[in-house]
C-alpha cells in the first residue's frame, strides 16, 4: 500500500497512522546508519510536540536508536529549537517528533546532525539507508534540563523589566511552548494574560491564519486591552504576533524587525517574503532562496558579517553569534519563535512605540498569503503548467506581467508593482497563493482573485 510519508520543506511528513510503529523505526534507524558512515555516533536526542500520536512515535524512534547501539536521550516535550539548541550544545544528532502546523491526523520527524538541520543531501542519505524494519528495544535516558537551558539562552536578551506596564496575551492552544512563553514574558515583567489552552491539538499555521481565527484574536486584544498577543505553531519554531489594534503582524515583517533589532548585515529569506526587506535599506545584502529552511541555511553560508535568516512564517535562524544587552546569543541556524517574539517586543519598547507604530516604520509594502487545502500535487502541477503556457491570458484581469520568477513555484510581478505568486506546498496537499501590493485593500483583493482563479483550475 502506498505511504503518505515524504520529505518536504521541513523534514519527513505524512499521516500519523503511516508513521506510528514500523515506519518511525525504519527512518530513525536509517538516520543512525547514515550518520555512522561518517563516524561514530555515541548518543542521539529525541523530543516531541503535544500531538496525540507523538508519544507513540517517539517511543518507536527511541527503540530504533537503542536497537542500533546508540544511547537514546529523551528530552521530552519541548520546542523544536530547544531540542536543536541542546543538540548543538552536546554536538549530538537529534530527532524531533512533530508535524509542526499541519493537521492533527498527520505527524512528522525533523532530523538534526551534530551541526544542525539536515540538508537535501542528508535526506537522500536517509532514503538510501532505508531497509525493512529491524524492530528494536531499549530505554532512553531522560534529559529534563534541555528546556531549562533553552529558556536561559534568552534570560538576558532584553533589559530587566523591559515589558513592565504592558499586558501581553499568550494564546496557549496546543503549542509546546505555551508554558515557556508565559514564564519568559513574566521574567521581563509583562502582565501576562493566558488564553484558550487546549487539551486537543490545534493546527496553527502562522503563515495562513484563517479569517475566523484572526477575528477571534483581535477580539481578545480588545476585550483584554492587550498591548500585544503572542503564540507559536505546534512545535514553536514559528511565531505569531498580534499588535495592540488586533492586527496580525506578518511573519516576514517579524523577520525584518528581528534582523534589524540584532543588527544583521546579511539577510537570507525565501522568494515569498515581502520586498520591504530590500526597501528598508537596513541590510548590506539580501539573499533570496526557495521556500524551506534547508535552502535558507544553505544561503546563510554565503553571507558575511552578522547573518540572519527568516521565512515568511516568521521563524528566524541565527547564523552568527550576536551580543545583545551584554549577553551573547550563539549561532543557532534553525527556525526559532522565541527570539523573534522577544526581539519585536523589545524593539517596540526600546523605541517607545506601540507594535503598530513599530511596523509602520517599514516601507509600505503589504503582503498577504492563503492556501487552498486538499489540492493534490497533480492538480497544482496542472495550474503551473497552464501558467507556463499562458500566464498573460490567465493574469490578464490583473494587468500586464513585468517579470517572472520560477525560483519556487511561479511568481509574477505586474507592471503596476503588484505581485501574485503560486506555490504548491512541499509538505501537505495544498496550493499556496501569495500577493503583494502598495495597500492592504489591494493585496486582499488580489489574494481573493488569485485563490478564486486557481480554484477554477484545481477543483
């Protein structure tokens, strides 16, 4: 029977029913075998998110690691960047059991070598090492301090008491970082308001927040008189931020503000991120990549000075050591949500501005994004094929095409300066649409048109 499991933009993903048991053991054992071809592997760390299927999958991963003769270290429930930080500290590989933001019936594995996230060559090595399930059994050594060390990383990033006087809401839902967020914000003297903790998994995509969710978040901001509302996706490598007016702060805007806050020289980001990055004039160099952290990480290797990477979902990757407030953050080239949340809040307080005022300091380019769910890859491919043959006709209602990029999907810049970009998701049966314009109304109008036009082709 065909399996739903495949590597996408961020690790292995698929239906949880396909991943539980034998397949988890197979991929974990293949990762161990792949690493052993490069040298000894003494230990491997394992972490997980709060999905119902994650404990069982983590147990299978641990069994495969132990069965391969490697010491398994169970870091428990913690953010993906916390596990990555612990792996870098110990110079050990790791596997995170998480489906990130995708629906609860799915899950995944994120793999880390001793040097950080795996790249596309590593993915190929894992696939080449796959063999029939060998089973496996054994216990893991618990490591409860990994989360504490990650929290300590950010304890001195901002001045003491910097958030005193601000009411900050934390949308808890099923984020694995929900308690951590409250703890860290309290550390900086914010008045924290905890909101809507969930016992079941809630798939939060920070890059495509639904209109209903956005309305609910804005309502909480008004009813609780919040200066900001924060959250993350399920495994806490993507931030969510709402300003004091109830408006969502887009992920790429969060990335720009974070890069500016830490004094980045080089910024690396996918083609889907807002072109306000270049418009700020704040960075010596901007490198554009395909969507996915492996591509951003590869691009970061080309940067110089202080290097910061980020994606349109807001996850920030630190490519250089950075000293802030007398405290040094070591490089951590994997997506992180806590750094950008603290950086944006800290930047607003340092400038004595509200969040909306801080965002308004950026060039007036407005980007929007949404998706059509349950779109098989062949249907997305049919749309891209149509665009490759007759983009001018397809996009005629929106004007004349001035430039085309096929770096990832198809991105069209119109003569008016408007942008419309179609890209099939790399880890779910979805078609994503991105738009950009000079005003919010135009970006919204273009997004609604783009989704409707695509729907007529893929449905």
